[in-house]
C-alpha cells in the first residue's frame, strides 16, 4: 500500500488515530493514572509529616491550600495524554458510524444529473449490502445484494482511492444491451417515457429528459442527441472484458458472478461500466439514500430515487 493510497483512505487514517489515542487512553487508565496517584500520595505523606513537625515547633501554615495545590499538580494529566483521552471517544464514534452505519459524501460531478447535482451532500447506508470490515472492506455478514436501479457508491476499479457513484444497471448473470441509447435487460427492452427537456442551470443548456423504468424502478435520465451512443476509442481494457461485445451502435455485456454493471443517469456525460468495466463486490461502499444538504440549493434535501 503506497502513500497515495494511505492518504486517500480516510477510514484508514481514522483507524490509525483511533488506535493511537485508544492506546494512550488505556495506558493512562490502567497505568499512568495509578502512578500519578502513588506519587501524589507519597508527596502528601511527606507534606503532612513536615507540617506535623512545624506544628510541634509552634509554626502554623495554610495547610489546606498548599496540600490541594500539591495534589492537583501531581494528578494533572500530561498534555499529550489529556488530548488523546479527549479525542479518543470522538474518533471512535465517528469511525464506527461511518464504517458500519452511515457515511457522508459530496457529489463532485454531473454524471448522475438529474438525480444528483454537483454539490449535493448525500448520506450512504453502509449496512444495506452487508456488514463489512473497515479498511479491507470484506463482507462478514450478508444482508442484501445490490438491486437494479439502486444508486450505489463504490471504489473506482481503476483507482481505489476514488469513490464513484452510479446506478446499478446489471447484477450478476444479467445480459445488458445498450443500443441507440436504449437499454435491454435479459432480452426485455426497458421502457422509456419522454419528459420535458431538462435545463442545466450551470451550462444553461437543455437536455433531452426521459423516465426510465428499469425492471420496476423508475428514475429520470438525460440524453444528448448529438452525442454518439458509445465512444469506442474511450473503452479501456478491464477484467472480464471478453464478456462484452462492442460495436459502433453500442454493446452487449453479460455481468460476471460477483460483479455489477453501473451507469450514470446523465448517460452521455458519464464515464462508467461502458468504458472501464464491472464493479466487483469487494469495491462496494454502500447505497445512497438521502440528499441532506446542498448549500447552493437547499430545496434539494430529500430521498434519492
């Protein structure tokens, strides 16, 4: 694992910080605090002995404040221990929440327009597709498998430091055909309904908008009529590429076991499984289910369909 991968893996950084601060916290609770207590008890015993001697000689002193100051000074945690102990529960809570329950993401590109817009802050359910060990992302408890139509976050197969978000088009065993910008799943053409053109607020350009019924899951997609169905020159080599047949009009792929075929809803402006291949099960991060904020457009808050 090189430095770039480590720096790009926030979960790994959180895990290391949790372990380090946790070790310091445990060291303090089970050893250092006891050492400080013993040192304070010895110092207070010596102080009391000196005060007894002075009292016998008729000398009076402000015993209470001096004794309390000595005890407080000796029991005080070193700065590095104090900060570690304070940060440990916070880091541990954040690590557990984002590893096993929910993780926030920000949409950086327009590949999922109109479903998701640039700047959308989303939440991803980490347990819908099974409980996974953090860092290694190995599923240890099976819950559900991704279904066609799910909006899923995953590690980009070409660069595991990058998180991608696309829609599940094909599950293991599916035969996916995409020709003339229309999908066919297992020999059954997907239903499309024309909608009003979509106005892109950023580019002030209208796009052809359709409602796609992907085996029972309806969602909106965009098409750009001038764009080709597929740019063959941009198709890369990828594992199981022999399961796909490409031509000028589109392609047909049979999804291998343990893999998924992903596409963006902004069909002519999305780099997805058409170009870089299938998404293995071990790359899955979770299911996107909520837009919780978009600072440029607060009305965006709501569920993801």
